[in-house]
C-alpha cells in the first residue's frame, strides 16, 4: 500500500509524510475521438451483451397431481406450486405410511443450496414422467432439524428412496443421471 499524503516541509528541510495510508486506485482511461465515437462504442457493447444473453429456462412447472398426491389422493403436506409435495417433520412418516408399496423419492434440500435449486426443475420434470414413483421434498431448516438429525442428513441435496416406510437406497449430490439409475434399480420404468 502506498502513502498518498502530501509531503510537508519540516524546519530542517526534510520531507515528512503523514501516517495515513490510502489505497491507490487506478482508473483506465480510454481516449475517444469524439462523443459520437463513445456513444457508438457503447451501443456496440450493448448489442454484443444482448446477443450473449440467453432466455433463462422456465423454473415453474405445472403441478402433476400423481407426483404430489398419495395413492388414496389425499395430501400429506403442501404442494409448492411447482409440482412436488413439501413434507415436514410432522407429515413425513405419516405420508410414507400412506404410500405402502409405492416407491417414494425424498429430496432433502435447503433454501440456500445452489445445487438444490439447480436440480429441482429436473426433479419436477422427472416426477411428471415417472408417475409410478412419488417425489416429495423436505426442507432441512430449523423447524425440521430434528428429522434431519434422525435421518442423518449431512449434505444437501440428499435423496432417500423409501418403500413401505423403509429406506431402500440413498445418495447425495445433484447428479440427475445417478438418481435416475438409482430409481430404475428400485423400480424399473413401466413399459
């Protein structure tokens, strides 16, 4: 860090600097021939930036009743408007009990987890394709901490597969191809 204080002259003629050190900030200066050239350069930059932007994929998917509802068509939690049923510590075990022999995929996620947010639209899409499997989610927040500890959830996202209230498989990470193969091992796709 360099000192930018103005030198002061002492009585002996020596130069002394103040004790305050300020950071040096360098600014790139681009010379332009005229204002018109500067405006033209900005317009070209804006066009290039717009060309590089892509439309973000839609993150909302219509609710698929089979993906969210239990076998007897009763809900054990709340549907989030995007397709997966949200369970909590109070509705988790009763929901699994309702499903009997149906394979249930549980997404244990957190609100701040980037990979959880990235894989979620793919989960909703998969839930619409695989109507023979139920897909639900559980937020591992403070109110569900007890359930997360009981199930030993340490990483987000974590996926558990249940049949008859028994965990038959699990995996961690946002790897869709690995999750699909895990589901296919437990329940082959319908023909």
